């Protein structure tokens, strides 16, 4: 038992030392940067791939240029947003925020461009692999190598666990090309050639080099796979739950404000009522002779006439009576009733309220 207690104490002390503010800042800035990076890559990739195709580039050159351009654009956007968000949440000065944002943009562009170029080379190298499963394995391994190189270049800690994690993520997000395992069939005439006919040559299968159109489709497929991965993480559900909690809090705040306003109005009007009624009492429970129970804000006799007066205070023109008040006020006027419970002052339990007594509803 003492060992368990010591372990619990050590864990508690360790948790207390964690700077949760920094953890929250890092989380928010990372989520923002990832969202912007994915959105930027999704918007820029088709445009850049089209421009590269228009320029006449193909094969390895097109893959490298497209990868560097897309990586630099999305990396610059993600780096700038990450640095800006972290700096703002940390309370930095405007000059520092601008400086950090620019630095993040430059670093993101350099890292993104280098990563995109490496991925372009890897993608071009594996484009000749026809079998979808084999290509999936090769692409996954290539992207894992690139991720490991980038982590090491940025000073990250490369361990077997980090490599395994990167490999698993790449295996899930890497898409298998939609084209078949076999190349295009040669266009060979079906009729047998006869003597004197022109010689018919068999068409050789075309080389399997990835075109700009295929590259664009592969980029879009990977972006779609990334979006599905985000959706499966239930991030949107967490946002909806957070919005629901905030909405409930706002409703509670409105109710508290209305109660405070209503009570202040009751006190003001009851003080006025005491000026005309020497035996005025507040908050009295009454039951009608029809059996409906309700609570009224004030009861007392008019000091000048001796008439019994009941009042209900509503702090706005739209505040509603309860269902028992609506029914009870009418029943009391028609059939009378009496005070229930202990009562107060001259209006103890059992005090009779005669037929014809109407409850006055006082509003601003």
C-alpha cells in the first residue's frame, strides 16, 4: 500500500509541474497549422500540377517541381499560422508576432519545399511499379524515410517508436492508384496478314511514366484520404460538444440575470405596497376551493379601505404567469380560497380569501 501511495504522489507532483498553458497553446497552434496546411495544399496542388503540365514538364522533372512548389506553399502557410497562433496566445508584442510569423513562414517554406521535393522523387521512382499492393508498400516505405529525414533535420528525436508511428500513419493515408496492374493492351490487328499485304507491326506496350494528370489525381486522392482520417478522429464532434456546453452556460447566465432582475423588481414594488398596507406580507401560498395551489408575491389590507389586496410582480411586459397562477387567479376570483402552510403575520394558515378577490399583476 505504501508503494502505491508513493507512486500516486509522484504522479500527482509530476502533473502539477506541467505547464498546461503551454500545452494548450501548442495544441491550438498545431491544429490551426495542420488545418491551414491541408487546405492550402488542397487548393494549390491542382493549380501547380496544371501549370507544370502546361510548361511541358513530365516524368521525374514534373514530379520534383510540383512537389517542391506544393510543399513550399503549404509549408509557408502552415508555418506562418503556427507561429502567429503561438505568439498571439503567448501574449507577445505586435512586433514580435510579425517577426515570429515571418520566420515561421520562411522555415515552413524551406522545410515544405524540401519534403515535397523528396516525396516527388520517391513518387516518380515508384511510378513504374505496376502492382497496386507492391506500389502501396513502396510508397509507404518511401514516405516514412522522408518523414524520418525531415524529423532528424529539424532536431527531432528519431526512435524506433517514432519511425513505427510514421510508418503506420503513412500506410493508412497512402492511396493505391486506380489504374490496373497491367499496362495498356497493344493495338494488334485481328486478321491474319496475307502475302502482298503491307507488313503489320505489333505495338509495344507504352512505358508506365506518371503524367501530370495522373499526378494531379494522386495528389487529390491523398488529400481526400487525409480528410477522411480527420473525420474519423471525431474532431467535429468535439467542436459540437464544446459549442453545446457554451450554449448551456449562456442560457444559465440569462436565467440568473432574469432572476436577479425579477427579485429587484419584487423588492421595489413590495416597498411601494407597504406604503398603502400596514400588514403587508410577501410570498404567500394559496389554494383555491377548486384545489389549485399557487404562490403570490404580496398580500395585505388597504389601510384606507380595509379591502384585501393580492399582487403578483412581473419584471417585464412579456414575463408569463405559471400554469397554476393562470388557473388559480381565475378560480380564486370565482370561488375563493385560503392560505396554506404556516402563513405569515395576519395571514396564517387557514386564512380565508373571499370570492371576488382578484390578484393584481404588476408590470413595469
